[in-house]
C-alpha cells in the first residue's frame, strides 16, 4: 500500500496543494487540524474600511487575509482609492490581491529566497517610515514582528485582525499516522500548525521527512525534534512539490533518469 504525503494547509490553498501533489503522482491525506474563519465586522473595523484612503501603505500577511480585505473594500469602495502602496509577505497573497483588486503588489526581494516577514522588511521602501500610516491586515494571532518593526521605523501601524484560526484535533486515523510515522512525508508551512501537530508525533514520525517553507520553520522543527528537515524555496505548491520530489520521488519514478516507469 502506498503511504501518503500528509499536508496540513487549511482552506482553498490546502485543496490546491493536494491537487498538485495528486497530479504529480503522490497519495495525499489532509490533516484537518485548523480552520480559518472571517471575523464578523465591528464598528472599529468599519471605521478603518471607510477611511482606508488615509493609509499610505497596506500590508497583507496571508491569502485569506487578502480575501477578507478584498471583500471589505468591495463593500465600501466601488472604486479603489489611489495613492496606496500594497505589500504582501508571499506571492500567493499578492496573486489574490491582484486578481480581486487589480492592484500592483510589492513582494519580498527575490534575492531573499523566501516569502517571509523578515524578507519583506528588507525592502527599501519599508526602511524610513516617519509620518507613514500603515494598515496591517492579518489574523487574530500571529507574530508581532511586522507591526513592531514597522512601528520602530517610524510608522503609525493599525493592525486589523480579519480572521481567526481554530486548531483542531486530527481525526483518529490521521492521529494514528502521526503517532506511528505511517506516512512518507509531512508538509508544513505554518509554525503554529507545526507546533500543534508535533504533540502527536512520536519517534517514528519525527524521523520521517518534513518539508517546510522557510528557514525559520526549519529552526522551529529542529527544536521540536524533527530530524529529516527539507527547506523549500517558498510556500507555493510548486516550491513545495519541487522539494518533496527531491526528498521523496513519486512512486513509479526512476530516480536516476526522472522517467515514469509504466508496466504494460
């Protein structure tokens, strides 16, 4: 029986990753360990949406945050205000913003090699921020690095939590896979999820290949006890698939020639 690749990305991005891995020839199982839910709009949020033209920059931390932002701006701004610079931590978030809002989005420099908050903060336009008003669109929990650093550089930062993450206990069959290591590899792109799932990972699971999307996650994984850690060039399905293929070639692939073997 072919062992599955375990993925733990929630929502539509998880479905997209599952599709790409399956198309590449992998058996895939999704660890339903987190849900993403939009936060109900309150008076403070409405105030900021109505006055979004007062911000110089908008920084968006995830694709789901971008979806929530687009939904809100569509309600209040039939025509987007001009003069705002948009930033995103990763290319998937930028793609949502471009598709939904038609805006140009600034990304971490390609030389940084990763889609991370640290990489985004290296952009020249985010160094001197005196008298700049920045809207940070994010989830209810998360790292304070962006807000703290932008504030330290002189910006007035408003952080809007537009969605919440809810951690779930994996179903019994997948919990058992984590406990016994009965899988080919685990893919993780969230530190919060990785820490959550590590609670069920016993020795056998910690020895299985773990594909992560940044060096920061690799450092966290090492502290959690994972031993076979591979770092992808980013969190896109293509980047994760490329690293997975190196660590665990699809079944039926000739590793030396890279040619699928078909028995007739």
